C-alpha cells in the first residue's frame, strides 16, 4: 500500500480550482492556519483561518457542496443550492446510502483539499477560497444573504 494517499491531479481539476481565484477575499481570509479533518469521527472539517475566523462543515454538506463541474451542472439543472441535500429517493427499492464521509482526504498543493468520498466520487477540488466563501457560521451566512 505504498500509494496510499497519493493521487495525481489532472489539469482539468487544477483549472477548476483556479477558477475560484477570482473570488476577492483578502489573503488572510483564505489562508488556513489549522485544518482539522475529523475523518475517524466521521463528523467533518474545521479550519482556523489566519484572519482569526473559524469555519466548520460536516461531511454531508461538503459532499453535497462538491464544487466539481458535474455537481455544479447538476445543481444548476435541479436548482439545488450548494451544500443542499438531494431529495430523498421515493423508490422503496433504492439502495441504502451510507452517510457521506471521505475514504481519503488529500491536500492539493497549498491551495485546496481533495476528497475521495465513500460513494466513489472524487473530482471535486475544495480550494481554500471556495471553502471560505461557503463558511457555515452564522455571521457569514447572514452576510451572504445581504
Ligand atoms: Zn462533484
Ligand atoms: Zn464564517
């Protein structure tokens, strides 16, 4: 298992992450001091930012908020908000879906995290800029509404 944790990032994925660079946030707001991935607890990710702000997301939010092109397109078609869960299937024979959690979390350079989810999905690159822009704290949620 010498390859464990190592995953190469395609040019497409790098471009996808770079697209978020246009979001204007001060450098301190998008530079993490501490990143805690609570993988064994199955809870989520916490980031302490250099500007003193703290953010936290649970894994379900992160999975539903996957920023990859496919998920973005899916959200655009269905009108689902970033991080909002897909409607539960009405099909009684639908397979039981385990709650989302990552099998692997890999840093991408110095600017992002990549998750390999337990449903097999792994194309999303969660850049610091993206994560900060979707901070779930009350203050940020309020600010985004204005
Ligand atoms: Zn995705
Ligand atoms: Zn916040």
